[in-house]
């Protein structure tokens, strides 16, 4: 009898376990667990958004750097237009100084022109505008404009500038006006 009782209890325990397993399985079916594909889809969307964010941040950094460089260029070359407009006046002052004077009035006038030319030259140098050295130098098409060639004479090497017809000027590393020169060939 004890054996039969034990067997009945074991059977009841087994029935309870089976019914619990069935109810757990039924509950698991009722719970909406996202499928792996949904998780992958969300991960892909996250990665895509993160990529867009990083690209946008890089674009903003590039725009900031571009704007900074443009501002620096504007500051560096702000005198370019003014310098170009003043160069003909400087040429005229130099031509005026090249004329011969014979009386005291002409000498004092020439001295005044020299002072004006000197003050303009100093102001241009302060802004970074300098004269392009040419005479006796090797011809450089980036700095000089050859308007005539002559045969090389004596110890003059070919491609050497023998005469400057009009001075050239540059602002830092940018040419405002190339020097018009005669080159030996």
C-alpha cells in the first residue's frame, strides 16, 4: 500500500509538472518577444543615424575651418585693391622725380615729391606690399612679364633681366603687378 500511495503521489507530481510546463509554454507564446530581425533592424537604424551624425559633425568642422581660412585670407590680402589703385600714382611720382630741374623752386618741388613717394612706399611696406626685384635677376614668368628680348652680351647670362621698364609689386606672396622687363637671350 505504501508503494501504491507513493506511486500515486509521483503521478500527481508528474501531472502538476506537465501542467506547469504547458502553462509556461502557453504564457511564452502569449508574450510578444521581438524577433532577432527586429533587433538587427533597430541596430542598423542606429548605426545609420550614428553615421549621419558623424558626417554632419565632420561637415560642420570643415565649414568652420573653411570660414576661418577665408577670414585669414581676407585679412592677409585686404590691401590688394588699394595697392593696385596706388601703383599708377607711384609710377607717376617716380617719373616726376626722373625729370631734371635747374632752379631752386624746381628743386624744392622735387624734394616734396620725394617725401610723398617715400611716405607712400613706407605705407605700402607696412601693409605687406613690396617691390619685385628684377634687374640682374633670372627671369621668372610668375613675377616678371618679358616685353622684349635682346642678345646676351659680355658676361650676361641668358634668361637674365637686363632692364626694367615698369616696376612690379607683390602683396606677401601674391603678385599685384608683374614687372615689365627686357630679358637677355
